C-alpha cells in the first residue's frame, strides 16, 4: 500500500456519499418530495471531495448551482442539505434557498450560486477580506466550463490578479455547457490556457481522479496562501447524468454518455484500491452499505420535517433597526460648516475611515486621482493604498468583491463612476447582495455601500444621463438614498456606512459644487427619514435629489403669488418614511405634486402616488399630480435637455393646478386644471408630465426654447 492509499480510501467514501445523496435527490424528485429543478453532480464528485480534503479551517468555499457535493465535502450534515433540497423547515436555510442556492457559512461554505460565474467576483472580496484581516485563508470558488465564457468570471480574475489575492478558481469541465457541447463554444484544448493572458498560474488535472485533484489543490492553495495571487485549476471531469432532474438528454450522443461512464471516478477509485490491495471487495461494499444507511436515516428525518411556517416568509429582508430615528425636520443644532456637496462627502469618508478600520474605499480612479469628480481626493494619501485604492474597469468585480468582503467582516464603500455603468453589473447587486440576509435568515449580511451619481447635465449623452432610482428602490433587501444637499451628503454617507445592509447612495454631479451648511459634529443618523425643506398648506411637493432645489425655487416664487407650498425631500426611497408622507398629505389638505427627473412612466413617483392613494384616499382633495421627464432618451444638447427635463416652472405650474384657488391680480384660479410643460392647459388625454414636444426642425426647437425660457 502506498502512502496515499488511506487518503484515497477516505476520498472514495466521501465520493460514495455524494453519489448516493444525488441519487436520492433524483428519487425524491420523482416521487414529488422535491419541487423544481435539481442539478446533481454525478461524475464530478472528485473535484469537491479532493479540493475540500486540502482545505484549512480558515478557508472559504463558494460553489456553483451544481454544488451539493461541495456542501457535503465542507461538512454540512446530510439531513440539513437534503432538507434544503426538499424545501423543509429543517433544511440548512429553512427552505429559503432550495437546491441551487443553499449555503452554510458556519461550515465555511458561503453558498452555491444559480447565476453562472457570479461566484468569482464574490470570491475576490472573500479573498480581499482574508488578506486584510490576516486570517491566512484562501477563497475557493467552483465554476463550470460554460462559466469561462462569462464576463464576470474574467473581471473577477483580473481583479484578483491585479491585487494578488489568495484565491483558487476550480473549473469543473465536464464537457457540457448546460446542453451545449463545451468544445462548440471554445477554441483550444484547455480552458486553463486562458489564465496565461492574465499571468495567472494554472494547471490541468484529471478531475475523475480524487488523488490527483487533492494533490493539485494542495499546490494551488499553497500558491495562493503564499501571496502569489490567484490560481486556476481545470478539472477535466464527466457528467454522468443530465443537466438537471428532468433532463432526458435527447441531445447527447450515446457514445459520449458511454465514454463518461468509463471514466466514472467511483469506479476508477474502486479499481485502484482493489488493485493496490488497500481494500477488499467486502471493505468497499461495507463502505457503500454504511453510506446507504446514512442517506436512508437522513431521508427519514427529512420526510418527517415540517414545511416552513408561512408566517416567517417575510422575516430577515433587512435588519431590524431604528431607521425611523433619522430627523424629519431641519438638521440638529450646533456649529455648522459651509461646504460643497462634494467636500461634505469627502469629510464623511475621512471621519468614517478614521473610526472604522474595517472600512475600505475603492473603485475606478478613486485612489490615486481622487475620483473623476474629486470626491475622494486626498484619501489615499491620508489612509494608504490598502484602504483607498483603484480598481480595473470591471463593475461586476467591484460590486462582487464588495459583497464578498462585507460577508467576511469588512465594510466596503465602492464607487460606480456613472449610474448608467451600474447596468452592466446589476447581477451582483440585485441577485447577490440584496438576497444575502434573507437567504441566510440573518446569519450573514452585506454592510456595503455603493456610491454613484446620475442625472442629466448639459452635454451629457443618453448613456450618462439616466435616473435609475426606481430600478433600485424596487428591490427588497437594498436601501436606497438620493442625496440633495451638502448637509445630507455628509449625514447620509455616514448613515449608509454604519448600516448593516447593502445601501446605494445616489448623488448628482450637478450638485457637487453647490454649498450648504454641514453639521460635522452631529451624531450619526440611522438610514431613513424624510425632511421638510418648507411647509405650506396650499399644496406640497414630494421630491428627491436635484429636484428638491427646483421645488424650493418653485415654492419661493409661488409664495410671492400668495400660494404657500411645502417641499418634502424623501431622502431615502427605501426605507420610505410613511410618517412624513402622511404629514405632507395632511398639511396640504391632500393637494400633492410629486416631482422627479426620471421618465414619468415607471418612475418612483408612481409608487408614491399609489402609496398615497391606498393609505390616504379619504384625505385627497383631488388626484395626485406627477411631474417628470417624458418617455424619451435624454438628449445631449442643452437646448433639447431644457425641453424635456422638468424645472421650477413645471413644478410651479403643477402646484398652481392643485392649490387652493387664489384670486388676485395676475393669479387666476387654476384649481383642477392640469398644467404641464410650458404652463398651458392640456387635454385630459395627454399623459401628465409629458408635455407636447416640438415636431419641426431646429428652428422650431429653438423657437420653443425661447418661448419657455
């Protein structure tokens, strides 16, 4: 018997355990105990078992959606995994995750991921945290061969390589990208060849040989642990059964299936153990029988488990906390400092970096240059490149790494330079970060902040001008703030950093150089809470972001006409300040205008209008009015922007339409008259907020501009 045979015997037992587990999953799927899709790893057992045998307690693992074997290899009890696959109360996640998304952080298994390749950016953050906290741990992430064609995978590799992160990527190449032959989608023999382009170490290993995987994993983990950066292991393996539980494999040639069976890692290991005399037939049969008893006992336990209590379905979406404690009036008393909006954010970051060693600030051009808008200027010099640093132009890696790092005890604040750029990486925010607390029932959270700026400014094109707050506020699990003033730029930045959930702070580049009073010594707020900038009982404007300033201008002008209009800045769209909205409706006698820069259709103003209609119908004097941009793309030309982006005049016209009748010189009664755009009454069939645009040539556009200015 050679020295490695005891290891092989143990690996054989673990592979047998995984195989019988997967067989039981399919059996229970057929009898209706498992609902939905199940992706089993039959034929690929050597990869998770071999790698896990080389791990240390400080290492962390992220799997693919075909990850039952990884969970079991990390030590998660069979009944807990099977219970989750069967969506039972006693499953490791209480039925919240199911087969393709289960996780068990207490076992070092940070979870499967049902989005192909998405685990790689997250693993970079886990590795970043391991290095920052000096745990000595390595982040291991498993992907399939099809994931090697995902952009997020390559962004993650670039991010890890640039930062020399302790990370091992295990590509389980079973020859099939779901139902498409892998070679049909790639050029070249080995996917590991791609690593050379990133100057990343790589090795191809027989993924059907658990000893070969174990030995390669020891090398890869040592490379990563010793500071030589990420490593890619390509495990050439097989897929014995279908892509998922209902797959009849009509697309698969018979010869391919037969070839896979010949390379079955269990049969290969069994032959070797018998040939070397390490085990007898009886020994191996006893192993199989023991595993069978374990699976049967777990199955009985799972069948006895109750289904999850429906009353718990809404728990753990976000942290319970005193978010309503945020002020709803003017900022607190005390000394004030006049700062620009931009410098207020900078001061908030300085204060938090000084008091929170776990805080990291990073993004494209954030470190050395101090950000394209100068918001982070001077921070790297003051706090060092290990705390404030630049990243590749890789939004998926930026957001995914922030999630992974936040899961492991850091508090990253990352910048996405333009709000529009968030769209190339929404997966990491919506499918990943927003889900974490809910899926783990509060065991893990993602205290990360994403800063971005949005909105139209003269000359900015349609890919640099969108207002996307409604996209984000739609997502449970995210907290979304829109910053309107220098004082709130400081206060809301600090609140977001302190919050235990993922927060998105939306800034406006048109406001960066505006000034305002900042209470630098004020205690930190909790996330949430609206603020009245003005009170008036004739009407109220509910708004956020840059539109706050236009609403204030409109209200000031209306006051000269004898119309008193309140202005409520929501500040946070999630969580929404129901109390402040109720106060606004009551104060104005139910005469409400909602104003935002975003397109009217699907804008967050529609949500506020519905909110008011459902909760305060009896208090409404008339229907809620909305002012927003028409449903077009944002043009670059300043004259065209002026024609479509609402300003103070449009807000004032809408307020006149809803306010109490005021009869005086030059102020005709306008109650219940829909006024939009240039202030002209419009027919009832014109969608509110979408005023008629010029249809002629440039001369007509310029003439219309001249008329409205």
